[in-house]
C-alpha cells in the first residue's frame, strides 16, 4: 500500500506543477509569534540553493512566468523488522498561453496565506471564459539526467514520452542518496534550452513525531486549528509541509509551508488549512507530506528552473473537519 500511496503523491506533485498557469499573489497576516514557518522564505521557483546560483533570479527582480521543476525524492518505510526504500524523479515545465482567458477552467491561482502558499486549481468542471480550444503541449527540456549519490552509474533519466509530451515519473526501489551526497542535473534541451552541472546536496532524512499517523499512514487535521508539526533528525535546508485536497477530474487545493529543518518544529496556520476541502475518502481525497528538501533555482533561456531534492520524512493521507 505504501508504494501505491508514494506514487500517487508524486503524481499529485506533478499535477500541481501542471496547474500553475496563472499566479495571483495575495498577502495575508503573518503567522503568530513563535511559529517556525518562515514567512520570508523564498517562494517556489525563486529560492536559493547550494550551488549553481549563477543566473538565479535576484531579490526584487520581476518574477518570470515560464517555470520548471525537477524533483528527486526518496522515502524510507519500516514495517516490523523490514525496511523498504523508494525513490522517484519527475519533471514538469510551464509556459502560460498568452491567449488564454483568465476565466477558463484550466486557470490555477496561488496566494500567500499566513506565510504559506496556497495553490487552487478548479479542475475541468467548465469554463467561464472563452473556449480554450485544444490543450497545448507543455514545453520540455528534452532528455533529463540526474546523476550522483546512490543512483545507478548512468544516472536516472527522464524523457518526455507521456501524455502530450510530458515527463513520466521514474521510480526506484532503493535509496537515491545519503546525507550530503551531491546530485547533479542536466538536460539536452528542446523548448527549454540545454543546461548542465546544476547541483544540490541531499538533505538528511527526518523522523516525524507530530502529527501522529496510524499503521495505514492516516492522520487527522482540524482545519479550525493550527496544525503542529514536529520532527527529529538534523538536516540542512528546509522541511516542506504539503497538504492537499483533490477531486477526481476536479478541484485541487494544495497548502505548502516551509520551515528551517534545524528548528525541529513548525505550525501550519488554520487560515491556510481552511482553504482545503474536507476529504471524505470517496469523491474528495486528502494527502499530506512532511519532507526535508534542498533546492537550487537557475535560468535556462526564458525559464526559471528549480531542481529540488527531497529526503524521507512522512507521507500519508488525512481526514479533516
């Protein structure tokens, strides 16, 4: 069951990236004093990394709308005396259609709520704008290769062979890296120009101590209260808390908060949690991930590309009220 859940969460991450066609930023109140969620943490696509900072967007610069995200992630799960390892790599690039109408159903919005980022995609339930016509093939960077760490000697390759030329996730049943390992990404280039030598050092794995999960990897979230999160294990970089509600072929909402991995605690504000729908396990589903991560963002032609490496924390599902 854990492998299916892991793959489903990776697909949700790819879907979130695919939805990011339009961004509307709204700043709300900052977290209460003492919260370890950093309201000044760089937004997705502009954060600082450990290497390859040449060409990275500078503070105060106009945010560019053509973006891409390449993710390498791993999980470590223990069942009794058995330990299971999984890793996956995924990629997605977005170039908004200048002819699209803001009211079309494919338009997603992001907002900043109490220091966290909320992505809201209405899904395919209709359109209030002009007919969007045929869905355009998203851009790609050609074959992408990730090397280093504990990956196979030839690296892990991603090719744009999925639906409409998108990248299909590649999976491994083993660790992809150890703490501090250097991971390097390169691409042959296509719509997104070629790049090489962009590197990130893998973060340490963490053990999540709150919220509590049962043996089915389920937890509960009260959207009217702040969600307290805690972990043990030291790591460079951030811990990313991602909580999503989704309908099949319908609305997708993702709340993402970041905290310093060294802090050991974070609080997801109720103001952000209230944006989620209530999962019922039938038509609305909820997922949660708490993972250490390190990333670098660089420019490839007109694209801002983020290479993110995620360590093992906790992934699962949730019920809410």
